[in-house]
C-alpha cells in the first residue's frame, strides 16, 4: 500500500466517513471472489489505505510498514480495506503507544505472523479446499460449490487455528521461563539437525510433478510427525530437507536415527542423510541461526547415505549424559567390571565412532562422529 497522504473522506476531527464498497462490475473484479472475500473477512470494503490509517490514528508511513510486513501488496488508494484492517492497525499502534512493544518489534510481530499464516492459507486453498470443492454433479462448476463449503468450514478452521496457536504459545513460553538467564532466552544451547534426501535433484528430472509433490509431502509429513512425537521442534521444511531442533542431545540423536530407519523401510523414499551439531543457537522469528546451524548443515552434506554424523560437541554431550560410551573399549571394561561385581552393566542407547578429521569451509577443521544404535554391527542401515 503506497504512502499517499492525499486521501479524502476525513472530516474536521480526522475521523473518516466510510463509503460503501464499490459494485463488482465497477471494480472489474470477479463477483464470487468479492463474495468470498466478504464472507472470510466478515466485513465489506469501506476504506482506502489513507482513510484506514487516519481512522486508526496512525501515520500512513507506519500503516504502510505494518501492511507490507504482513505481506500485503501496495494498492495505491483503492477502497479495499475493512473495519478489521482499521482495528488491526489500532491494536498494533496501541501496543507501541503503551510501551509494550517497540515500533521495530511491532513490525516484526506483523511480519512473522504474516509469513506464517500466508503459508498456511496457501496450503489450505491449494490442497484442502481444492479437493473439497470438486463439482459433485456434472454441469456444476467449482465456483458454485466453493462459497457454501467455505461458509461451513470457516468457523471451525478459525477455532482450530486459535487452539493450536495457544498450545504452541504455551509450549514456547514454558521453554523460555526455564531458561537459565535472560541471554539464554535468545541465544540458547540446542541440538540442531538437518535431514536431507539423497539424489533429490536427479529425482526432479525423472519424476512427474504430481509424483514429486506426493513424495515431498510424504517426507515432510513423516519427518514432522517423528520430530514432534519425540519432543523436538520442526523449524522448517525445504522440500528435500528438514531442519529440526531439540533441547537435549539424546532427543536429537533419537530423532535422527528414527528418521533414517523409517525412510529406509519405505521403498518409495530415497536414501537419507542426517547431520547434527550441538551448541549456542540464536533464535529469531521461529528460525535458528549461527555457526552451530551451519555446522549441522555441513555435516549433512558429508554424511554417508542412510547414516547420521554428529559433531564433537554433541558426541561429548551424549557421553556426559551416559547415552553413549566414550568408546567400545570403555564399554567393554565397564561391562567386565560390572559382571565381576555382580551388577548390571551400564545401558547405553547409542554408539559413537570417530571419523577422519576434515576441513570444512568457513568452520575450520571438524571431527565428525558416526552415530548408531548400540548393537548395530554395521554402523549404518544399508539398503539392499
């Protein structure tokens, strides 16, 4: 929405006298599209951007920053905004005026919310509604069944969205208040893992688009379910790659091995490789940044097929928490000592095998460790 302080419709005290929305024929827009917009937004078009900003009591410049941050295109001074748009501006500006948020933080709130919900909305329309609005009878068009379907689904989807958001907010708030200090709220020690499908670029040249889409969806769905079920957090998906994080090394390691094992048991899936690093991570807008993330990515790129590589920091953490022995020789000594004392030997979940040190561009020399389950004699799950 362009910055234009020449709008009209304001009276002497700065309030706006809204005009009715233009007729569909006058605007040149599809009548059904306008009806759907009215149904979803719950209000008709009444304001130009200038009028909405004036009515909300904010400058046009700030209003434009908010709208662009939410992902909405500039529309000049078309009459396309509703009471809900005015209320949203007023709320954001009110948080700034009350000192609860800085202006920069309010813009960040708008951007993070806009980016997240834009992807959700695209998915719901492309995948969900597209299937539901197939014409039920010959001769009917999709447009004839879309409106009643949206009308029925809208309140249920809205309630479900708020429920999931509150659940996620509660979980995130719980993690923050358990942080050791204020710095740890932003810069935290996490285990970060990348899981990457091997040979995906070649697949894109061999498979039909629909098949490729189904494979990517199956991979992302399986990965998301495994990460969530084991207590990790899915940070993002990138088609052939997923990025996840966990608060402790053992959880991240378990997720990685489960991903490899699950994909190996699915004949339709390519081979998988996973890299995990442990260390300080900066979190911003739901994403993670820093050298730990970069190292996890590099480890993934050099990992053997259907295998997991971890950095020395994660290996040390697994040894410290007694999830893995320092070496198989140490494990054998402990088992012998326990047998002699008539006690049960230590029980380890994972095994670690040091690999050759190697230089990694931008990160210096790293020492990867091959992560496997205890008792896996091959050290990896090779496919036949």
